[in-house]
C-alpha cells in the first residue's frame, strides 16, 4: 500500500492521472484550488481541478483524495460531476501563482515563483507551505538563484499584477497536447490567456488556437501585435486560418492578410470565397501532392512527416504539374496501405486509385458527409470543373462542422464515476 508523501510540489501534479479505487481512470489533474488569506498563515488547499472526459473540469475535494503517490492520484470513487466554477475567495495555484513576482522579506529582493509546495498539517488538512522562487541572474544565458522559502517569508502572493508572465506555468504543462492546453487556457481569465499567448512560440500558439472556441481565438489574436498575429495565421492550417479571419472585422482581416506571406495569404483568400459549409469552405489547401513519376519510397517519405495529421497522411494526391493547389490535372490518390505493400521503386502512378469519387467546391455539407461515410474515407479530394485539385476535405473537419458550435464546451459524462449522493 502506497503512503502519500507529506509534502508535494504542485507543478508535479499537473497532468497526473486520477483513478478511482477500482483502477478506472477518472481524469487528469489540471490545477490545485486554495483559499488564500490576507495574513501570513499558510493557505488551506481545498481540492484539485480535474479534467474528465469531454474536457469538462470538475472539483475534487482533498477529502476525497486517498493517495498522491507513484505518479498518480487515487480518489474515494465518489466524485461530483458538476462543472467547476471558481469562487472569488479561491485561487488556482498553477494558473495564478506561478510566474508571480514576490518579495523575499529577509532581503527585500524580488523573485519569481516557479513552484509551490503543499503539505499535510497535523489535523490532516492540506496547506500551501513553501514557495519555490527564482531570482534573476545578471549573467546572460544563466538561470538565477533558486530558493525554497516558507510561505510567510515572501510577500506579494495576493497582489494584483499587471504583467505576470507565463514561463513556469507553461513548463508545468509542457507535455500537454494542444487540444488539452486549449482546454486549460479557455478556463483562465482574459488577462492570463493573453500572458500565456505572449509566452508561447508561434507554432505552439497556432496549434492551440486551432483547438479553441472562436470567441477565444478572436480575443487572443486581437490582443497580439499585427505582425505577430500575421505570423500565427501563417503557422495555422489554411482552412483554420480562414475560419478565424472570417470572424474578424473586415478592415482587421484585410490588414493581417497584407502582412502575411503572399503565397500563404493567397490560400486563405481563396478559401474565404467559398461558403462555410461547402466542400470548398471545409477543405485544406496543403495535402501531400506528388507528380506521377514519383516513387513509392518518395511517397512514404512524405507521409512520414510527423507534422501531418493522420487524415492528411492517409493518402497522397497525384497530379500533373504545377503541384501547388490549384494543381494541374488530378490523376488519383495513393492510399498509404497500398503504398506499404508495393516495392519502394514502383512509380506511384502505377498504384493510384483513379476511381475515387471527387467533390466539387460548392458541394454542400450533407453531400460531403454522405460521400465520406459511404466510402469510409478519412479524406476526399476537391476538384474544379477542369479536373484541377483545389484541396482536400478531411473527416475531422467534417465532424467539426456537424457538431454544435459549442461542442468543445459541452461535457460528456465519463463512465465508471459515481456522482455524489448516489
């Protein structure tokens, strides 16, 4: 039987799996809730914020936690599935305390919080007992000195700060997938969302933006400088960038398009000409396109790219030059399973599927859905009247547009979890 340690650093809890006594997964830890005090007494830890299936965040009281050991959290099995709503008297330790600038009372020097420890008191209650801080270094490229201090040895933990930063918060969630990080960011205040957006690199922020609701996307992009906003749009897939730009005021959208690289902006402008729920409005303009004299080895090398989504890596699209959409004449698709069965030196033109039904850009969503479902496709080519490949509709975009607009925020109750009062 594992014994819960008496002291735990909160950043190490981020992302830990939560299980019930039977070993069934409940969710993942996303934060720790504490009640801060205005005096120097150690704040009481109230519980954990746990993300359950469907990105729903619930509150798990510490009285329902039986173990925090061995890289996992064990509960009593009785979990209230109501969505967590933060009260004005509560503080989220990871989201609100990490990266906060404080003052070390003994020296009067400023430092930045990079972790907070909680421990059990003699009464078995959990309290925030220690603050891990880092002081800046005057030497370029060197990390500053770190200290672990008593809660009472620092001040500034309850102050409002205009520019808190997000370096250490993001470090706690470094391994999180973009969709999961988007769920965390969505629950934060607009101020904190802006600080996280400023700290993320362009590629990571673009991936996260694609997973956020439209209101959050517009808010974050609008608060970035125009130059960086254009850089972020370039990092996004063209279809997602077009969807986001369509939500912006026309003058803002045009200004950002002018700042983007011409070829990137051209793809987005083309997508904006199509109705939203048509094949043209759903498609992406950057599938894997190859000329007919490419070999199977070349095709497999292209779809091995880790940046491709599974749906885009499922097929290569063989066309006559030019190979940028809109391409020369579309010849057919090479399914990756067929490619795996062929000798590497075989030409892709000899193994492509030329009978696959294609879509016109004005095809409505229901027609797109029927085609994808009828042929069990993960992607479908979109061609114009002259047979040029314009783009590809992937099954994830079809599902995304079939779901309600607020589907990202709608919970899906997990199995194996017993509600309170049951």
